[in-house]
C-alpha cells in the first residue's frame, strides 16, 4: 500500500516536471515575439500531425532501423565478448582491431554504406548497429572478467567446469555491466539511424525532417524530433524493464 | 598415534616473475591430526595464504611432499575441501540459501539432501530466517557466516580459512571466534585457520604454527593446552598470556619494546 503511493508520487513528479517544461515552452513562445518558423508553439507542433506527412509510416521505418540496429548490436556485442572471453588469443588478436575500427567516425561511413548497399532501411540499420555495438562489447567483456579471483579459486577447487563457472558466476556477474553499456547504446542507436536517414533515404523521420526543412515547416520538424525521442524512450524503457527483471528484487533466478 | 591427516614435509614454493624468483615458502614441515583446529600465524606476506592454497591444490609447489588423508580414509580434494576467504565472496544475485548451495550444485550433489543440509547449516551458523535475504541485506558478520555455511555444505573433511574475520570489527570478530569454536565442535571438521592475530590464533587453536617472513620459514609449532570450550574469560588467564608472550617473542616483537617506542614517539 505504502509502496504503491510511493510509486504514484514518483511518477506524478515525473509527469509534472515534463508538463512544466511544455508549459514554459508554451508561455515563452506566446509572450516573446519569436516567429513561428523559428520556434513553433507546442500546440502548433501537435497540430502538424494533421498534415499529410505519412507520420505513422515514417515513424515505423525509423523505429525498425533503431530497434533492428540495436538488437543486432546486442547479439553481436555479447557474442563477441563471449568469444573473446573464452579464447584469450582471439581477444589479443582482434580486440585492438575492433577498437581502432571503432575510432572511425561511423557518420563518415554513411556515404560509403550507401555506395555499397544502396539506401533504405538495411543500410541505416547497419549504421545504427555499427555506432552502438562497441559499448555493448566493451562493457560485456569487462563484466565477464569481473569475477573475483579468490571466488574462481574456490569453485575451481570444487572442479567446476568452465560452463558452470560461466553460467553460475561470470554471466550473472556481467549483467550489471552489460546493462550500463546497453543504456548508453540506446542513444547511439537512435542517433545512428537518423544520421543514415539524413545522408540518403526515401523514408523515415530523418528523411521527413530534411523534406520539411525546405518548406520551413518547423512545427513538423519539432514533431519529428519528439517522435524520434519517443522511439528512444521506448527502447530505453524496454532495457530498464529487462534490467529490473534480471537485477531487481523480483525473479532473481538467472 | 595413527597417521596424520595432513602431512607437509620440506615444502618449498617459488614464485617466478620474468626478472626474479621469490621464495614464498621454504622448508615448511608440519602435521595436522584429524579433527584439529590449527592456527597458522605470521606477518602479512609470509606465505600463510600460499600454504593454504598449496593444500587446496590451487598452487603448485617446487619441493617436498604434501599428503592429505590416508589409505584408510582417502581424500578427494574436489569434494573434501571447504574454503573461507577474508571476503565472504557471496554471489550478490543469489539469496543466502542459494549461495550456500553453490558448491553442492557444482558437485552435482542430490538437491533434496543438500537443501536439508543447507537449512541445518544456516541454523548452526545462526542464520535461520535469513534464507531469503540477499547478501547486501546482511551485516559483514552475517555474510561471513553464510560463507562458512557454504564451505561446509558438501561436508568436506578439511576447512581452510584464510583470515576469515580479518575484515570484521573487533567485537564482531570475538563473537565470530566463539561461534567458530562452537561450529568446529559441532561439525568435527579439521580446520586450518590463517590469521595474523596472535590472540586469535591462541584462542582458537589446538595448535599454533608460527611462520616468519623473509625468509619465509616455519618458526614454531606449539600446542595450546587450554581446555575447550574456551571462553573470552580465558584471555585474561596467566596461561593464555604465556602463550601469547611466547608467540610475540617468536615473531620478533619483544613484549615491552612497543611501549618504549611509544614513549619515544610521544616525546617527539
């Protein structure tokens, strides 16, 4: 009972503060003489949804790119971390390469991806993937190495198999690290997909922004930004839920 | 007397780094009888932990012999050793009960029996009612009790303890000493207890083995003829003082010296 009222209060505050920002935005726009095409009001922004900009389709396209790229990055990052952890030689050989490849600004690769793969959802997903993959690999790899040497000695005296050490100690121990990497990666995944759409695309919210920029429909641009943000928030929320599921006080059987 | 449970003779251990060799353990010889609680005492870095790790099979050794168990009662290092370190090293995502069960899971012991034993052990270490707590919800002393229960879950013949109470505050430590003595008597295990607390070593041990650092050698091996059950009261007895004085002397800390140096520093 007490818990529920605590939760209500907490979410109440979150909603209130967000609403507060919108109200300040509204007041500022209506009191100051900022022209509409520079700073649209919240109402104009919402009204832009009425325009025939294919909002649903474009949001869907961007969401697919973000979620797809992110999912690929989690799968690839975690598997590569496992391989590096199990085969130290692989790590010695390829980790430096992965790090230096990562130093390439992925945004700069955008035009190349388009040359190689043409444009569309696929290449944008790939840009999103390439940009958010490394934090997942690095944090997971670090997490797997986190197990205390004394604890490993302890289970080794019991002749624990490598698989047992992995499932009972390393993997659950690495999850807090993985989740912190996954949270950082959410923001990068969204940025990656939008950059891809900016460079070349025929659909998606990033594409839409480039289109309406020409007609100075700032309200629609604002709306697109809000929708992009919403995609990121939803993905972040999913990660938080997973984190709560694995690391919270609920079902803690890993 | 029958064959000793543990027999070490002239054990040597050298750590090699690229540049130099470091003699960690030199000519260590001692026996431990089954059911004894032997304290290994000495300054930090004198190789106490290394000896424990040699017995646990974690470290190799360069010379001498190490034998545990006998023909009549063979010893299987994977099943017959329980270890408690200075840190409890509990898995923070597992509740107390599941932490205690970890070795049983690894060894593939039958679940039902292990569960019963885990409940029994948690009661023995005074943690009944805490089975469903997470480690971070427990105090340091309780975490270490959990670690002790975990070390006993697979019913090992030998328990190796590496400064298990070193991270606890002084009062909790004394309490845990009493608890350990009770657990030792109830479980009838052979315990090797590493510490750098001389009082602790004497208070707990049937015997105290003294090691010195650089060179890392055995300096003494005395049996403590104080009756069990031991009480905190005994620490004030003349007998107890004799043992501790003897050990301080052996470790090169003449009793009285520290007082003088204390005066000097006070004058400064």
